[in-house]
C-alpha cells in the first residue's frame, strides 16, 4: 500500500476490498468491470449529493468531486439514465414471500396459530399459498427450491403433506439470490456506519450497530458460542418478525 493509504478510511477500505476481491474473482468479475462499476457509483453519488439543494448538480461539479473527466461523467450519467430505477426498499424474493405468508396468514395456519401442514393441491394448499404470495411462479418451482434449501420437507405418513421447517428462506451457495442478499446487507451496513459517522454533528440519534471483541476465547468455546449465537439470533428474528407483523 502507498504511504498516502495511511488515512484511517483508506485502511478501512482496503480491509473491505480484500474479501470483496476474493468474491469477485470467484465469480468471474475482472478488475476492469469492477472499476467501471466504481466509476458509475462515484458519479451517481456525486450527482445525488451536490451539497446545495438549490443548485442542480452538473457534470463539471461531478467531475471535480470524483476526479473523473467530464467526458467520463457524461458517459456514466447516460448509462445511469438508461438503467431501471432500483427500489431501495426490501421487497423480498418470491420464495421469501411464500414463507412469510405461510407463517403469518391465518388461512395457512393450524388451530394453534402455527404454520399448518399443507397438501400440494386443494383448498388452502401449497398451490394456493404460492398463487397468493408469489405472483406468476409455478407452485412446483417454488416447492423444489424450498425443498432444496431445507426450508420445507414432506411428511412420511403417505399423504405427502408439506411441513415448514424454517421460518426464513436463505438461499445456498453463490447463486443469484444469495448475491442479491449480499448486496443488500453490505449496503445497509455501510449506510448505517456512514449515518453514524455524521449523526453526532447533525444532532441525530445514531443507529444501533455494535461489535463484541475478545482475544482469549478457546476454540472449543467459539464452536459452542457459534451454535448458541445462531439459535439466539433466530429466536430474536422470530420475535421481531411477529411483533412487526402485528404492529
């Protein structure tokens, strides 16, 4: 690293980029493509943060802020203008919506208010659930995916009933949906930290973001703790999900 990279933000950025570079290489994204995406992100950030709401951001101002040429700013602006607008709010993928409906919709719950065992077809069956919460995806395609990741299993008593094993859909591997979650989660974390860096000066309450650090925990304890932490996190997610749904 060069000597000007001793700035705390540059050191932090390098730590972020190392695992990111591994992910990009593993998924076949060459440096040139990454660099072009960074130029686009710089231009979009500069055009969206002029610092003065009374002045419309210009290519010249964006060039000064980003260090890019005005020609490059115009090129990236044209690309951005042709891209579909990204909805920043999390909508959840279709499989996630199906699982959420199974958990919360009384039509698909048992007498105790828990996700019912569903038949694939029939009234209030899995196919009805998918049609209600997954748009035009076929019930068989959604079921195959939920079976693949272990969210759903089939009962062994002969009726083929479908049992919800997990209250959340998490895709496996480096597939497109997992990479989408990666983009959402990392973006949210960076946005949270960026907000907290400026919230004090602006008189705003910082968002909750904490880290626990230890340097003397035996490996055996770490293994046990990971299991405990995963279970505790799942319980918290379940409680938060129930409370927010009923808010």
